[in-house]
């Protein structure tokens, strides 16, 4: 039983193996453009249809000719049949086997006189006299073939001779006709009858033979038509199969290669035998693959150097910074001796600037790491409520100093979510410190969090200066600040860019709803599955 997992792969392999068919590859290798190949296929199929149609018409014509011939034979059979029946009745009359209706049909008036009487002899003489003329085409209604002409000539001769004998007979008074004349007339009547019968039989035999031949000709025509039509269908299907796979095969190969390139695999080349547009496309895909591979290696190397540089620099910068911060604190505490008010003030300035520089270095380092793909989220369950409370307490002192009131509205329903706690806290702190920073004295900051359909939404709203509509997207890019933002003593334009990266790494979204002069509301979501 086939494994479920490999059915898709199997199907793909089967599809590609169709394109590996030698016939398909041969068509693919033809040095012609795709539209020429398609044109040839369509014209070829149309020609096959026309060919089958012409053959059908020809076979129909032949069948029609056979029907006409059989019609002619029927006319001939009728004509010869009449000749034979005339001859038969003359013979019967002369041999004393009179058929009354026949004598009547011959126009004999006095039937009571019976055979051998003058009236009957006269009627027979008249009938026989007409027989020669009935052997000519205008009376027969058709032109007899040469082989029948021989019989017709003999019938004409015999009938003429019998007519002469009958004329002699009727010159004698009834009962005095010499027996030799009667005998001769009877012999001639028998000959006449025999000739007419032979002619009718020969014609009937030829008709039968032709009908039989016509039936077999119909059968072979039908077989020929069915064979040619079936052959044409098979040929058209074969043409369609070969041509379509010579195009689909390369497209599938190019598609798989592009999918591999898209997923960062530059290790292979697409193998397309086509010498048409698809072949050219495959060559370009391979060139693109090589070029991308080269660029990717360069980018990898550059990124590695950048990371190394940043790691070294941050170490080099942080070490003296930490020393500056540490020793400034020591000096300010007066541990190494009394400092006067002026010195205290300078030390505060040093500490503020050094902390600001340290925060900036940390942000730059974080952003570089995210961009180099070196930040991996430490996903675990944590309390969002706690994270929000800690964020609020971290900005509380600054808010109190600035006369801003910060309120957390979220209730305990948001206890546990899944995510990287440190990064989410960074996002919350950044939004809160911005809100406090931009809210005026006596202003208000409201933090809210809700859960809907498993998705968690956190919002930080302030009563600050607000943001113009055209800046709402831009502020999430690195080093982008509004005019108000740039005029603030603190601020680097990196906090929102970092927040956006962290939220998106979690699969969430972040945006800002604001209007100039009406405060701002920053919102981010953590998708379903994070709870
Ligand atoms: P920074 O605050 O360090 O300048 P951010 O990336 O956090 O950098 O913010 C970028 C810019 O967005 C700020 O400089 C400011 O112009 C604007 N901004 C951010 N938060 C607010 C807010 N709550 N009210 C008004 N403007 C804001």
C-alpha cells in the first residue's frame, strides 16, 4: 500500500516522467518557436479532419453510384422479363396451351374459336410482329450492354422469322394450314422463348453478382472509413499529448527550480532540452540562479562581517560606557569624596547622556541582529498582565515628574500568553515611554488589553500632539521621526522599528491610530495560538 506522504511526490514524478518520453523530448528539441509548433499541430489536426471528411464524401459517392447501377439493373430486369413473358406466351399459344387472358390481351375478338383458329393466329401474328421493335433501346427504356446485344439480335432475327411464318399461316384457310408450317412456327416460338429466358437469366445473374459485390464494397468502405477515422483520432491525440508535454514538462521543471530558488536553494540547474522560448527561459533561470547564488554568498559574507563588526563595536563601546556610568555613579554618591552642587549637576548630565548612548547602542545592536536573522524568539508562557504592570511601573516615575497620569485598564483575564517575554516587554516599554514622553503635563496615558477569538490586542493611548496621517506608516521605519519627535531631546527613531520587527516575528501586527492635536493610540496584536 502506498504511503500517504509520498503520493504528492509520486504524482509529480509521474508527471515529469511523461515529459521524459523520447517522442516528447524529440519534439521539444525541434528548433522552432512555440507558436510555430502550435500552428503545425492545429493545422495537422485540421488536415486530418478534412482528410476524413473527403474520404467519407468519396465513399458516399461510390455508394450512390452503386445504387444507381442497381436501379439500372432493375429496369433491365423488368424489360427483359416482359420480353421473356411475351415469348413464353407465344410459345404456349402455339403449342395449344392457350391462356385466355393472354389471347384477350393480344386483342383477339373471337375467343370461342379456340387455338389454331384464324382469330388466334392473327392475334399471335400481330403480337410476334411487334416483338422485334421491343428489343430496341427506345422501347426498352435503356441502352443494353454489348453482351446483351448478341441475344437481342438473335431474338430480333427469330421473332422476325416467326412473324414471317405466321403471315404465311394466316394466308391459309383455317384447318388447311400445312403441318410443316405449324411445326416450324412452334420450333421458332420455342427458340424465341429460350433466347428471351437466357437473356433474362443472364441479366438476373449479373444483377445478383453486382448486389453481392455492392454489399461487400459497402463493408470494406465502412471498414476503411472507421479505420481512417480511428487512425486520425489516435494521431490527433498523440500530437496533442506530445506537443502539450513538450511544453508542460519544461514549465514544471522551471517552476520547481524557481520554487527551490525562492526557498534559498541555489544548488541545482533546470534541465530543459527545448530549443524554443522555453529553452531560452530555462537558460535565463539558470543564469539567474548562478547570479543569485553569487550575490547570496556575498550578502552572507557581508552580513557576517557586519555582525562581527557590531559585536566587537558594541563590546568596545559598552565597556568604556559602563565604566563611565559606574564611575559617575560612584562620584555622585560621594563615595570617593564630597562633590559640590555644580559637580553633582555635571555628573547627572554625564549619567543621562551615557545611559542614552547605551540605550542607543543596544537598539542598533538589536535591530542589526533582527535584520541578520540572528534573533531567535525564546517562546514560553508568561503573564501579559505582569508585563503590562511592570511596564507601567517602569515609566511611573517619569510620568509623575512630567505630571502625566498612567492608567492600566486590563483585568486579570489576560494572565497567560505564549511569546518571548523579554521582547514583548521591550515593545510595551517603548510604547509607554513614547506616550509619557509626548503627553503634555496634566495629560493622560491609558493602557488596555483585550482578548477576542484567541487574539490578544494591547493598546497604549495618550493625549499628546498626535501624528499626521501621512506619517502613520513612516514612523515604524528606522530613524524616522515626526517634527515633534525630532525636537525632543531624547529619541533615536529606532524604538518603533524594533517594536514592529518583534511583533511581526510573533506573527502579530502593530499600527497607530491618530489625528494631529487629538492624541495617539498605538495598538499591537498577538495572534491566536499565542494564548
Ligand atoms: P523615538 O521615540 O526614539 O524618536 P520611535 O521609533 O519610538 O523613536 O518613534 C518614532 C517617532 O514616532 C517619534 O520620533 C515621534 O515622532 C513619533 N511618535 C512615537 N510615539 C508617539 C506618540 N505617542 N505621540 C506622538 N508621536 C509619536
